[in-house]
C-alpha cells in the first residue's frame, strides 16, 4: 500500500517493519468499464502477508488462459527481529489465475539465499521457474550504503 512506503521500502533502505504493509494486493483493470478489480487470494496463508515490489504475468504454454503471476514479496523479518539489523525477508511468491478470473491461487513461496535484495523478476510459462534481479549484493551495511550514495551522486 502506498501509505506504507515511507516506512517500509527495502529497496531504498526504509526498514521500519512496524510500518510494513501486509495487505498489498494485485488488481486488474478493465478498459471497457474503466474499473479496477482487486483479486482475491486463495490458499495464501502467510501471517506476514504481502508487501509487493516487482511482478511478472506469464501465460501457460499448455493453456494461454491460465496465467502464472510471479511477485517479489518484501516480508518483514520473522519472530520480531529488527529489519534494521537483519534486513527484509524477501521471497518470490508464485500464484496462478485465469483470464477474467477474480482470484489468485497461491502455488508456492520461494526462499533462497540467492534472493538477497530482489528488485524485479521474469517468470517462465511453467509456473515454477524465474529469473530474479538483486539491486544490491548486501541487505544491509556499509558497502550497500556507500554504493547507494555513489549511485545518487552519479545521477
């Protein structure tokens, strides 16, 4: 949710987990009616919810009306840990839906040490594989802060 971004936006070092959104959502836009529809989540049971950043939507090779939705989820750290000490607990969530559906069905959550600071991703039509980009090599620390300062100076 936009209201949480000043507090929780790990990509730019905003790590106040008490302000993190846990109820971000995916919506679809119908250009014929000019209406947005918030998609209902099915089988998504995480108590840490969704704090979304990047996404990709890919049709299945077997059935082009079946869509796989890949989402970067910047979860707050588990068990009351401080994000300022451990960083975000970012993962990739994989959902599926159908063209015209109002639901997103959760397939799985992907956690991996290579998913450090995910910024965006590209999914495959199998509903399992994806490429993910990390915008930094470290979640926290001097090197990340120094690189961020340099990037701002260059712009």
